[in-house]
C-alpha cells in the first residue's frame, strides 16, 4: 500500500534542497501541484521558488515556514570529498547548525509546519557480522527506540548516544553481532576513526531534541538514491560500466544499500500522509545486495557483459586523485526498511535488477 498526499496543494519548504535529492523532490512535488520553496545559499533559476538562507542565522527565510505544511531539511556539506580537517569540520557543522537553527525557528512560529523531516542515512546502524564475517540485515529496531518516546524523553527513533547518520561505514567500525565501541574526542570532527559516528549521533540527536510539540518529526535514514541523471551516483557508476570499468569493486562482498528515486519520493509521500507515523525510518529497497551482484546487474542492464574489476588499492589511489573517500565505495551497509514495510508501504522497485533496467531505459530516453 502506498498512500498519496492529500489532493489540496501543500506548502512545502526544502532547506538545502538544491542538491540531487532536493531537486528530485522539488520536481516531484511541483508535478503534484504543490507550492515548493527551496532554501539555498545560492538562489538559482528553477520552476519553483528559491529563497536565500545561510543555514546558520535567522533571516527573512523564516517567513516561508510560517503556516507551511511540510519542511524537509536536506542541508549539509557534501560528503563526496577528502576527509581532511577542514572538510570534516564543514560536514559536521553544516548538519548540526542547520538542524538546530530550524528547531529554534520552528519552535517559535505561530503556525509551525505540520511535519518536519530531517535527512539521515541508512548507514546509521553499526554493522553486525555473522560467524563467517558476512553482514547481517540491520533494521531500525536494532538501533534506537521504536516507540513514541524513549527513556531519554526524546521522540521516536532516538536514544542517548544514537548514531543517526553516517555517510560511510568502514571495516574498522564493524564489530561482531552489532556490538559497538565509541572513543571520546575533544573535538567532534577530530580524526578519521569514529568521525562519521560522531556526526551521526549529534545530527539526529539535535533533530529529535528540538522542542516542537506541534510538529510531527520523521528522520529519513536514506540509502543512496539512484536517479538517471549525470553527476548522480547512478551516473558515475553507469559511466564506469559503459567504459568497460564496471567490474567488482574491492572484494565485492560489501553490501550496497540503495533506493530508486521513484520509491524515495513515494516513501516521503507515504510518511507525510500517515499522521500516525513518526520517528526514524530507513528509506532503502528491501533487498540490499553485495557489490559483486550489484555491479553485475548494472552491467546486464547496460548490455555490457564484462567489466574490469577495481581492487581496493586501486580504488584508494583513484579516490586520492578524485579528491573523495574510498570508503564511499568500499563501505558496507545491509539496512532493511522494517518500519516502512510494517506500516504497509509497497515498493515499486524492490529488486535492483528491475530498478537498474528502468533507470537505464530512462537514461537512454534522455540522451
């Protein structure tokens, strides 16, 4: 069952909505007849309204939230970069500060948004491995509260010390059967080891700690969203496949957590329409698969039977030249959308092979 949004036009505000996912959602809502406003550091030409904000200070942009139906916060510096000290600080602060700012503003509005959604990621959960070292499926219930409130008094989907968003899960962070250790740090972005966990914990904790009793809150723990557009994750991987370089990456045993853009948008609609749902939800297809299987299905969709493999050392070297982090490819995530499925959501593309074929077909139609 996939619930649609109400027929009446909604006022929807997307802070940080100028990126890939934000523009996809803006188009989706615009086509449904809703009024969309994107809060962006650099306003651009678009068929929807764009308003300047800096994600740090209160300004005229706050008027867009007064009486809005929905706010979806997607703000945050891109993680597609080298994790040097400067970038780590920007990644951390851009997420925490913008979330805290929105919480303060929404709490003070006369008519706050009915729903506030905040970006998160499916890689929130620590990896759990079986006796053979293979990832076990991880659901929302394995990490954080599921009921309306937890012992800390925060809303659904949080707990004291919750990991809320990590853009990568490295082999260093994998521990048997989901056990986890955290190392203290004088600075939340200090050092590579544990950085993503600290960003995760503080980001979602800031979201759920905001006192907004008149606004329902949902954390979107999203997998990688695949869209048939240049510059997206699908575009990058497709270019590799078409160049004959789309073989197994690393050892190929790491799990890939993904979601088709159509299901991402439909899941957001579903969560907005279901007023009985709040807290943290994994937005990912119910069938994560290994990198070896993932790349084979993508090659099949592009009718490219072969592809040169990329061993881990080659990926690390390439990432150095491309100024990105190798663990964005080598990290493993096997998240399963237990709460979304339990609420009755029906995926249009539950299997990667069918999703890849649809994305390739749409890519070719645009060429």
